[in-house]
C-alpha cells in the first residue's frame, strides 16, 4: 500500500455486522478507532440497522441505511450499496469477514483501486450451501482486492491462512484495546463506586446466547453457594437465553444471590465491573472480546474459557484463570474466594496488562503495517 503522508484522508468505514438500533452505537472499538482517525482525517461510517438515518457525530459522518430482512446476522441494504458506488474515499476500512456487505464493498472499491483494510473480528463458519458460496466469493475478492487483512490474534491469523488460504504477507496481527475515553470514564467511576457489601461478587457481561454458556456459569455458581452463602453473581446483558436463565436461577432457588441487570448503556457498565471481584467469561468460542480489555482496565482478573485468542492475553495465575471444563470453572470460582493474595496479585497484573492494549497503539500499529500516516 502506497504511503500517503501529510495528507488529510477521506476514509470510509464500513461496519458489515448487525448494528443495534441505538443511534451512534456501534462496537466500542470501532467507535474508538474512528474517533482517533477523525482527529486528522475525514471519516464517514456506513452501516445497516433497523431504520435509515444520517447525521454528524463528533466530527464523524454517520450513515445508517435501512437493512433488508433477508439475513439476521448478515444485513444487506441495496441503498447502501448504491452509496458505495458513488463514494470515492482515499482509504476503506471494513469490519467483519463473512458478510454479503463485505463482499459487495470489496468488489466495488477494489474495481476503483482504492486501498482496503479488512478487520477480522473473530472467525465463525456457518453451514449451508448459500454460506459456502458467499464465503468462496469473499475469499476470491479479498485475495484480489484487499491490501491488508487485520487479525486480532495470532490464532485468527493462523486460521485465515489455513482455512481461507490468505498469504502470510497479507495478514497482520494488530490487537485491539480501549480508548483513552474509556480509561478516563473508568477513573471517574472509581471515585463514585465503592464496595456495596461483604459478598464476593462474580460478574458476567455479554449477550445471553447459548455460545456464551451462562447456564454453565450458573451451574458452577450454585456449587459455590453450597460452600458459602457470602457470594453473588451479577449478569449484565440481554439476549435469547434471558428467560431460560432466569428460570434456571429460580429452579436452583438462588434468586437472592443472582442479579440480572439486563441491557445497560456502555458508559454505565464500568459501575458493575468496579463492584465485582472477578469477571467470568465462559464462552464456548470467542474472537478477542472487548470484555477482557474492559475487565483488565478496571483491575479485575478474568476467569475465562481456555480458547484461542483469549489465552493470548490472559495468562493463567497472572492476570486471570483459564479453564477447560465446568469442573475446572467451579474449582476456579472457589479458588478465588479464599486466596486473597492471588486476587491482589492478579488485579495488579490486570491493570498493567490493560495499559499494553490501547486503541491509540492499535492505530499506530495499523499505520506501521500499512505504511499510511493515520494518526
């Protein structure tokens, strides 16, 4: 990719994943990177959502196009695609791999010979002939037109090379992190939040679907309550498993020890991190979830599934604990209850780790590998 130094760039950012209806709410890391880019460049964000709207937010032009109800997690918009044809940026940044919008945008901008950076936020294959055909076409167009493929972890890079056939030179590993704004919000919340009770508090933050395995966490937490009643579990998030999980808690008769918060504005989530002692992430698979970075930035150790991606940031017994089974999860939940020195040690290392992962560093790393003067 040729170097464009000392020049204000017109950058188009395409978010091909499903976007929540709330105005301006995309993924925190996408918002954070856009905020850094807009300090020097002109940034335009294109995304699909429930309704169409266009406005300016903090110097960024936000263009939300009404999605067509054809695919649930793979939204498309003909109006948006027509906008891509008219668009003439200096650089295109696309977030997500296996989506129709990624395919369309790659072809359109590739034919215009506009440099493209593709961010891969986890690699999850879906079955079915239509998905196989789409992914085959994406593979061909990405190989032909995308200048740099950004993987968030070394595991994702290996998978992109092995399963997708992308060459080593094209795939770069650029970890994410938190924005300066997020660190400032955490510092403000620290002045407002104090420990509410003597209960040892476990926290889960995320979407309540089967892949997150919150039901397994509830099972393990119930085992903890058989040892001590001085523990509680806070669950922040919403999703298709919400009702079933509440029913499970009622069946265990542990309602007084489990609090369902539901969906929470991101700027208020810090309160729950700071109220907790440890954060638990029992997902069956993950890319590199922002919950990890958020927990560490709040100085909270994370008990997480020992899956590729997560175990590149979390080191067992250093800034968190890793597990491979429900039995190991239960053992780790009990371990942190009694080992105060371990909690203190992991908390200190958690905060240190978080400072190694910032979005400012992400953008700088991106500039280094692409040869573009981005910040």
